[in-house]
């Protein structure tokens, strides 16, 4: 079973780390601790919230939540960190995690969006606005 997990990592943000693992080179799962750290950092008003079971993922001793849990947290939070949300919408957490180096740091410089990514972002923002 452990062969299904193809990589592990963490995104360091200040003193906290959002740890994750990737299943079969495709499925990104935030660890339980990673989600708790995400809540501590960006969704403080949701501390102790019960997360829906449909986001939960378990494979042996590895446990966590699908990245879609971020959308749930955002929709429930009344105290959103706008800087984080802007970055999340612009690049996407999945893409950010693929850019993090072995030390959990972002590369220097900001990534640019391709025309296709800009189109997807535009469509998403139009849907959210409604």
C-alpha cells in the first residue's frame, strides 16, 4: 500500500507547515496536521470545526483531507485572510505545492499564468461573483 504514495512534502509558512502527500502521482491530500495548521493560519474562526467526511482520506497510517477542503473552509469562514485567498485563486494550492523546493520554500520570483490558466481563473471568478 505504501507504494501508492508517490511523494510527501510540506509548505512552510512562517512557523507553521502545511504537510501533504501525493497518491499515485495525481491525488493531492493535505495531512490532518496540515489542515489544522491551515486553519490556525488562515481560518482562525473555524478552529475546532468538524470537517465533512467526504473530504477525508485514509490510506493505512496516512490520513488527511482532499484539497477541496479549502473550499469548504473558505465558504464557512467569516474571517478570511484575503492575501492567502488571492494567492490561492491566482495560482492554486496544488500548483503551489508542485513549485515548493525540498526545503519547503518558494522559488524566487512570481510564477506567470498561461493564457489557458488566465481563462480558467476568469471563468471561476465570474461564477463566484454571481
